[in-house]
C-alpha cells in the first residue's frame, strides 16, 4: 500500500536558503497600537500566537522606514535602532516555535498621517490628534490628494527620492539585525511605491513619471537597493496591487511587466493583492477573488506568488496550491478570527493532530477519541453519579 500524499498546502517550500514548513502565511495586518514605532508585549503575543497556530510564514505588519512614512501615529517602525529590540523578540519567538519570521518594509506616501481606524476616517489634524500625537505632511510622487477632503501631499524631489531609498536600505539592515529571515517591500494598497506605479497618482514629467517604464523606475531602484543589502541566502518578496481599484488605473498587464523586472532583480516571490487607489472596487469579487491575479503573474512572469483574498477554507487553500495557481496562501482577517487556522487546516486535510504544538496535540487527539465514542452532543445531559446508600 502506498503512503498517503501530503496535501500541497502542507508541503514545505524552499526559497533561497530558507525552507518554509508549509504554504500557509499570515499576511501583514496593521494594529495601530504602538508609540514611536516601538513594539512591546502586545505584538509578541499577537504575532506569536500564529506560530503556535502552525503558520509556516508570519509577516509583521507594514513597518515604516521613516517617521513620515507611517500610515498612522500608531504604526510599527524601523527608522531607528531603538525599534530593533522589540522586533527581535518577535522574530526569535516565531523562529523558535516553527514559523519563518518576515517583515514588511513600507512607506505610506500620500496615505500617511491618517487616524487610527477606531478614531475615525481621514487625516490627523490638530483637532483630531490624540494627546501626544502631532500631524505631519505626507509625501508622494505628485500632489494628488488621496481622497475627498484630504490635503495634497508634498511631491518628492529627485534628491528626496534618494533619501527614501536609503531609508528602505537602513530599515532592511535593521530587520536583518532583528533576526528576520524574509523581507517584503510594500508596493501595494495605494502607498508610496504603488503611487509611483499608478498613472492615477503619478503625474510626474521627469524620468520617474509618464510611461510604465518610468513609473516603475523608483520602485525598482528601491527593491534593487534592498536586495543588495539583504543576504543572498535570504528571500526577498514584494507585495503588489495587481490592479488599482478602478479600471482606469494600473492593469494586470502592467503588473506582470513589473513582476518580470522584479524577478530580474532577484526578488523571490510576489505577494499579490489589489486595490488601494481609486474609489470602490470595479473588478469581480467573491471567495478567492484575487487568486486569478496571482495565477496570471506566476504563469506570465515565471515567479512564485502568494495568493490572498477571501481564502477561508482549508480545502479551498489547498486547491490553490495543488493546481499551481500560487505557491503560498496568505490570510489576515481569517487568522485574526482563528489564530489556529493552519493547524485546523492540517487536521481537516489529514485527520491528524500532528501539526499542533506538542503541548496540545496529544491531548486534543485523546479528547477527540472520547468525543467520537460519546457521539454528538444533543443538549443538557448531566452525568449521573451513583450515590452511596444511606446509612440505617
């Protein structure tokens, strides 16, 4: 009798000198809850539970490479050395408990200086700022406000672009010092590098604007600079918005071209998302709605991809990998709802508790055997204990 085949979702994946134990990843999820970019116990617990939950790759949220590049005043940062130790604790815990630690390096561009989601919508102002926060002026490729009622960002000069590129490099060095094994450059969701790529937000008339070749120039310069300092045996990923929210913006064909250039620079995988520029979402939506973008980039650019977008079921995720639509599946809200999604997926696909931590797996397996013997619970049915006979 042949041995059962390991489900595709649970098979390891090697990128350069790093092997992920499975194909399930936790996508970056901003928590908006730190001060001066420094993470503490909250992030250790928040991210650590995903390692205990069996995910092969855990990506720390968008991490500002400059103070002005934060989305909100509560964002994580790597623009100074004081921010390294807290992240090093997180990376060590993830690594020690079976996950590969990754971090997303980001600059929010024209979307910076926003309120924390629970504080309302829009920009931080003197009137809306929390005590201790102060508004700042966002920067972008062009002076295009990111929404109705938003102030126009400061358009970056060529000299200022060099400073942003150097900030990405410095943040990558700090991420390496903190012990991360995978770096991801954020070029999606309407943030700075995505703003350069999109014809809706890049209205420049110099060598960084106009044609797709010119609009790609600065994001490619940033990625090339990060790849140069990121060790040759460690993977580098880039997150992209395959399409802008509106059909008038970046197209899938544009992103395939960008992905080919990224591959030539030594990028190892593309994290494929969508949207962030333009109102609404003018494309099909449903379960797994962004998987076709990941599949097209994987096939047409010849590079591994990570799929996202309403992937909520283990069999659904396994099918994405097994059919070659993507090499990794990432979840965010699903992981927030169920930090054990990965071990639950392994159990659903194999019937085994082996993927659980040793502290839990054997006990859960024995509990399941008992539950199977008792049958399904149908309502209150207290166990009756035989009482000793009354003494005469």
